C-alpha cells in the first residue's frame, strides 16, 4: 500500500518535473516534506502537554508546549533547507556482474555557505545511504544496488532525502534521471580455456605450466578468478590480492560461442565471461566470437567491456530489459 | 568518549544527561529511593559501557519494573496524580536507560525527560525555575539532535548550537501563542495533588512549646491595594481563628461553631488583590474583615471570617477582595458563641483565672477590663522576645507569673485566657501583620516572618473588636518590622540585607520582579489576555479577536522564520572583484574599446593606451589595481576586503567618454 502510494506520487512528481538533466539543484518546488514516525510521536506528546497545561492553567506548561511546537516548526524549515539548492552533480554506476550487488555513485555539491548534513539516497528499494556535503564543496555517496539479472539494470528514479536535524521530519525529492547499468553475465564455469589459435606465437606449454612472468599483486576486483587470488597472503591477514602475470608469449585465445554446444545459452555466456575475465586479468589477448558478431583479438579494459557487454545483451531485445 | 566496543557514547551520554536533569528538577520532592534507583540504573548502564559489567537480563528487568510500580503504588497509594506520576516517570525512564540501544529507545527516554519537565512546569513555576526549565528544554533538544544524527558528521557542540538556534527561533512563536492562545477558564479534570510541602501557619498554636520562632524570609503573599492602602498598624492579615484551648494548645473550632450575623461596616472599604504563594495549606489570607468570598466555588467564608479553600494552595493563586478594618455588630452575642468563646479547660491556669476574676470584678465594664489587662501587659515587666523560655503545662500561668517573656502567641494566648476567665467572649486570631512596602511596584510583601497572633473580644454594642496584646507589650511591633525591633533577630544574612541600603534596594527590586512574574506571567489568563487586546486597541475583544491575533502572529512568524532559515540557502556571494572587473570592462566596451576574451588586464591596458590615450591614465590605474588584487600577494587578507571595496567604488565612479 505504502509502496503503491509512493510509486503513484513519484509518477505524479515525474509528470510535474519532467526528466532531470544533471547537474541541477533541488528547487523548492520539488522538495516534499512530511513528519517521520518520531515527528508524529512528538506531535502527540505536544497535544498531551497542551491539554495538561490548559487543564492545570499552568502558564509555564503552556509556554513550554508553544516553545516545543515552535521548535518543531523550525525543525521543519531546517530540514527543508538542508535539501534546498543542493546540486545533484552526477549519478553513475560501473557495470556489474549478475548475482552480485553493484554500486551507484551519486555526487552532490553545494554552493551555499553552510554544510548540509545527512543527505541520503536510495535507489531500487535500497536502504538510505547518507553523506554530508560541506559548504561550497562536493561529496559523494555510494548506494548499493541489489543483485540483478544479466542485461541492463534500469534505475528510473532516485529518492534523495534528509531527516536532519532531529529526525522529526523527512524532506525528500525524486530524481528522474534514468541510469542504465550494464549487468554482465555471472563469471561461472569450469571448462578449460581454449588456448589454441591459428597464428599462435608463443609456446603453449609454458602458459599451461603457468610460467608467465610474475608481475606482482593487485587488489581483488569483481570477477577475478578465485584461482588467481593470493590465498596465502590472505590467510596471513592481507586483503584479497590477485597475482598478476604478463603473458610471455602474447598468447592469443579465441572464445567461440558455438564451440560450447554442450551448454545452454546462459551457461555458455557465463563460461565465456569466466574466460574473458581470467584472460584479461592475466593480460592475454583474446577474441570473442558470438553468433553474428566477432570481436577481434585484443586486450585491455575497453576490449573487456565491449566483449562482456556483448555477452550481457546477447539474445535480449532492448525492450526486455531486466528491471 | 567511546565505550569498550569503540562505539561513540555521545548519544547515550546526552540522553542520560537529559533524564538526570529531569530528575534534578524534582529532586527535592521525590522520595529518596526513586532518585537513588534512577542513579543506580544510570550508573549501571555506564558501567556496562565502560567496563565489562553485565546488564541485567530481560527477565530481571521485567521483575524490577513490576517491583518499581508496586513501590510507587505503596508510596503514593495511587499511580494517578502529579507526584506519583513524576515518581513513576523517573523510575521507568531510568530503567529504560538500561536497554537503550537504538535511536528509538533513546528518543523514548528523551520523551520521558520532557514529560518530567512538563510535570515540573505544572508543579512549580517561579521565575528562577523557569530559567532552569528553559535550560532543560535545551538539553533535551540537544540530546535529540545528538541521538538522531546517525552517521552525520555534526559535533556535540554543533548539535548544542543547533538546538539553541532552533529553540531561539521558536521563542517568538511561543510568545505569540502564549499571549494570544485563548485560555480556558477552569480545567477539564483535576488530579489529586500530593506531596506538596507545607509552610507558614499551622492549624494549632502552642506558644509554650516553641523556644525559637522561625525567621523565614520566604514570601507568604503580596498585596496590591487599589487606591490608598490602610495605615501600617491596620494591616492585620487574618488566617486561622482559634477557639479551643486545653491550657497549652489552641485549636480551631470543629465545624461551624456558630452562625455569622450581619455586621455594619465602618469606614472606607479597601479593595486589593492578593497573590498567594503556594503553602500546602487551605487558608486564603485577607485583610481583617473580608466582605465576601473572592470565589465562592473555591473558597468559603466561615463564621469567624476565615477564608478556607476547598483545595490546598499548591500553586501560586491570586484573588481580589474587599475588606473593612472596623465593624460594628449590634445586639447581644448568640448564646452558642458565648459558650464556645468563653470556655476554658477546668482546673488549668488557675492563678491566671483567679487574677482575671478579681480584675474583672474591679472594672466597671468589659471595655475597662480589656484596658486594664492590656495595661498589665504594658507595665507588668513583660518583654518581647523571639527566643522565649519553654513553658510548663499551665502555660498561661507560667508566662504571666514567671517568665514574662514571649512573642505574639504568648500574649494572645494569655490575653484571651484572661478575657474568657473574666467572662468576656474572646478568640485568638492568627495570621500575618504588616508587610514590607515595595515602592517599585507599589505593593506589600508579607513574609513568613511577619506571622502574628492577636485577639478578638466581644464587646456589647460593638461586636467583635480586635485587640493586639503584643502591641501593648511592644508597641513598636505595630509600626516597625520585627527585625528593627529586635536587633539580633534574623540570620546573619538577613541582618546584612537590613544594614546595607543598596542590598536592601536590590532585594526590593528582585521581589518586585518576582511579583511582576507572578502577576503577569504565572497568572496569565483569559482576563489578562482580553485586557491586553484592549490595550492593543480592540474595543470589545473576545476569543475571536484572540484567534485573529494568533493567526496573524503565526503567519508573520512563519514568514520570518522561512526567510531567516532559507537565507543561508541562497548561493554564496559571487566574487566581488570579478564582478567589479566585469563592470569596468563593460564600461570600457561602451566607450568603444571592448576587451577580447583572451586579452589579460595588462595587455588590455596597452591596447587602451594605443587606441584611447585620453583614457589611458585612469583605466591603466584601475587595471593595474585589479592585477595587483587578483594576482599579487603582497596585500594581507584583512586589507584585501577593504581594497576590493575601494576598487568597486573607483570602478563605479569611472566614466570613460565615448570615442569621438
């Protein structure tokens, strides 16, 4: 019921405000405010105080009630002001893997002479995550995104709110700024990586033996193969690190969708993702062959992203976006 | 400050502070065990945070909670009423502190603290306490800010400043609401009030049992007269009237002893308003013979002209009354009254009775007899003192024949005994006499130390007549304050106040302020409100006018607050130097030499020199000033602001002529 109401109001606000194009600041006409549960309880307390004050004819109790009543109204203004004219600079989310939580980074700034406290953002029913925006400064907040299916995750609106100070009121605004997050397939599968290729130039045996040149350690990134994690270091208390090698022989691999007939479509995509992630982290060159699309052998983040994006959208029409 | 698990303790500390402050507001009226247990729970909670002390299990907590409720019930015989409710709040609020782990829990404790504040407001509202109440409200609001801040990076002092600002902005609204919110006459219900302290006069008087009279300078009541007040020696403030004597102790008559008969008032009536401090007693004090009850629903005028209220006076009350200082009652005294007021205990004070009989026999009339007895007190070697010796059970005999030292109670008791023994109806009247004239606000302040006892005697053809035997023994007692009569009276601080004029003056001012507070703030009611509206120019104000005033004030406040709060939300001031430079360039452009966007100020100056030599000097100075201010670093930050302003002025007065 609450969810339904919220969606309806958000939809109404969208019709009213239209789509947002960052950077923009929150105008007073788009900031809504309502008392919180605590605010309601506080109001009930004030009513009780007023009745008691009237009943006893106590001037002190009456004044106290009026003072706290005024305090509540001031709090409403302060809460509203805390969100007013905050600049919504940008919101972006790096591609994420299916089944794993993602992260959305929202950047705020303020050109006013006072700091903003507890500016909170929620997306797709995530909990509110807050940040403080310094006076004439900038800050960002990382909103967790729920695990999702392969394809594209569409964030159609953001809920930006604040209950500062006193948590008696919550002022909020909806940001209608559709963000499409690419959701790569889940890296999964245990088939050995195809290593032969037409014009191979390095000795194959060396790669299999893992005799690539040791390059060093780097922090674990989403999608790295567990086989490359420096488990020994981890056991000693170090953070998750990944061993990096450079392929000596500039190994060239071809990952072909049609070469995996024994798997269903999703499993094939997951296996291909696994290989791409592994190959990329080892610095190998690889090519991807999908039905109707081919990515020439290459390496690097751009190539990896292109390949994985192709896997993400494989077989999905634009309309069937995962929501 | 951080607890043993590294979490910030600030929310807990502030919440506890709010609660402890709430308890402190009531500390003098709470049963000791409630404050002690509250301290225990607070201490326990902090012990568990700082050391490895375990908190009680939830089972134990339920048990303790029930035990506490029962204890409050046993103590007060009720859970209803202000005193019991306060104790319950203290006990439950502090128990809740044992399990405050979330923001919600802490908010509940802060709520309990605010309710303690409410109870304090309902209980007592003197000016000094009002200051404490404001501080407490601020502590509670700060606690709320700290406890709800979550991960927000606002500091504790920041939260304290914030809540001070929020409350400060709320004050104007509170004032508007306070002045114009229509007051209801009478309450909806009354709660039993218990636990109020009792001060002032008591229902009985045993002069022989007191060896030192209390010298409390506490105010008992204040009186504003309409018109000229009566002379000082007429200021007898009537309280309990005592009829029954057992030879040692005087008591009130049980019930209505006899019927009050109409009297003729002599002389001018005095109209006045009394503001009575809470005493826990039921007497409303009035000047001598009051014409009628100030408020028939609340207070009754008895047969012996006492004002006895239905409820004890637990809050400051004020009432208006009309009194006369002299009356006449024709006809004989009713038989019952004569019997009641000539009764003496059998076989007690026999020497005094003997003396009285012989004196009465020697006098030709009752009037003569009264004068003789008063004369005896004047000339018989009696001494007025506040530290009389204790008396034996035949207290009057002991006083008249042995000690001859005493204060008003001794004289009144002895005088009335003598009257009764001589067959003249007489009664003891207790109350206050005199008062300190406050010249700042023109009123009499009657203190507890002005307590007095005198006598009333029935004289044929005159009715009840007032006589003050103390005045015979110590005539100055009537015209001067007690303090000036007996130099050693009163504490050292009292004497100090008396002897230093400016200190005395300061005390008068302070009391005038308290009087103003009681009259204007504590007793603010519908009537005062309507008076205020008349003062504001409304012909015949009613609650609707109040409503208009209230709404107008509310709207005005909302506008001001909205403006005040949102003021900071406007964009930060632009770079004034840049703005002035823009203006300068615009002026030069109008004069025919626009600056290309890529041209810097120095190059621009060169261009001007080449194209418009007539402007070169003025423009050159301005541009080099700008260059200095913008890029130079030899000017200090403080001087810079002034220099920028000077530059602005220079640009404003710079008027380049157009190209020919």
